[in-house]
C-alpha cells in the first residue's frame, strides 16, 4: 500500500480531495523504525506528526508505580497531530511494538504546507481542533468521574481512563 | 458600533495570536453582538449548544449538577470565552453558564462559522488555529495540576485537598476565575 492509499484509508484524511492528499503524501517521508523505537517521549517537546503505514505503536503514560498503556495504534492510524501547532511537552510516549513503517511530517514541513495550500491547512486545523475538543471533553469527564471517587487510587484510575 | 480589529485583539489576545488582521476582519463580519440580561442562561448543562461566546462586558457564572446539588465551579470574566467544545459538535455541554449581571457577548454560531469557512477558508483556518492553541493551553494547564495525582506516590489523603485539586484542574480547563 503506498502512502496516498494509507492516507485515503485513514479516518482523518479520507475526505481530503485527491490533489491535496497527493501533495501531503509527497511532503511526508516514509521510513522503517525498529521495535522499541520511541517516536514521541513523554515530557519532551514533540514536533512531528506520524501516520502508521504498517505495524503497531503503543501509547503509554508514566504513573507513580508503573507505565500505563492508554492506546494501541495500528495501520492507517496517526499520532502527534497536536504537536504541529503546540510547542509544549508531550503528555504520553509512543513506542514501536515491533518493526514499524511510518510516514512523518515535521512541523517545519507542515508550516510550509500551511502557508502554501489553504484547503490542506484548513483540513488539518479542522482535525486538530476536533481532536482538542474531544480531549477537552474527555478530560472534563475524567475529572468529573474522579470527583465522585473516595480513594486516591480510584481517583488515579479515573484520570487514566 | 461594530468592533474594530484592534479592539478585538486587545479584548481577546489568545484568539488573535495565530491569525492576521485581515482574517480577524473577516471573522468580525460573522460575529453577532448580543446583550444578555442578569440571570439569563447562555448554556444549559446536558443540552447541546452551537455557539461560541466571547465575553465583552459583565460576568458569567459556571455551575454543574453533582449528585443533585448545584456545584459552583467559578466565573468567566471580561475577555473570557465559553462554548468552544460544542460549537462544532453535537455533544452535550458539561456545565450551565448563567449571566451574573448584564453582559455583552460576541457570538459565533455554527452556521456563521461554516459561512466563514466557505467564503474565506484562510480566515476560518486562522481562527481554528488560534482556537486550537487556546484549547491546547487549557488542557495543558489542567493536566499540570493533575500530574501530582497520577505520577506521585505521595498523594494527599485528605479528601478536601483532593477535591480542591480536582476542582482547580476543572476550573483551569475552562479558564474560570473565582467562584461567584
């Protein structure tokens, strides 16, 4: 499967017109990453968006006693989208479970696309803002659930769901 | 009198930081100025709302229902915003927002946002970028307050302290000030 096909099958980019989709594919770089490779590290600034061409990536967060797995990503799924516009520290670690083929888009390349192709920039910002609305709603729900818990362990679990 | 671009930038700097003046000018054309009377409800918890509000004058009170009790979360003051999560989604609102006193707001309805998106996609993209920064900052501020609860082995045992930490995180997520 080539990158344009991967993007076409991804939930985020399936609605993008062919011209913009091909332009995005031409800007991204496909590479093979070994098992255990950290694409994004919790606590460090992220600056790259990735889409998985083939393989699996696990998303984890550190807690006081262990590392909690919060998501498992497969072919055509993406991560790091928000780091394209946000310069803050990453709140999770993304690690290759086995060998992974992934396409990357660094923030500098995104900025060039942003200023040269309005339809593509518009599409990206709709996805980013939708993701952030989802994250805000999730966090609000987690805090509300935590407020109803009695012990610190139950609160911790509510905040990691 | 219609609001100027410079006045908008001064009143809502966070919403103006990732866009340019011509895009703000296009945005202003689809914003409506509305007067809200004291006691009037702007947003109702558990109901969907399709409008993003920017507060020009006055003060808004934010409450939520918790086990049948009305819990006061804080206030939104001049320069604050509300409704960003549900403006473009059909999801229900997480809290009720009521005017503490007579207010003036700038309102961006979903219909007018899509009108802007169609007529001037560069302007709507700039607005979405500013709004995304704004939401990202709030998520980060709330998450920072929650990290001690997730990552520390030394979590406070006092339920009142825990409750205050959670309430503060919620207030940061929605950019709320002191409780009314």
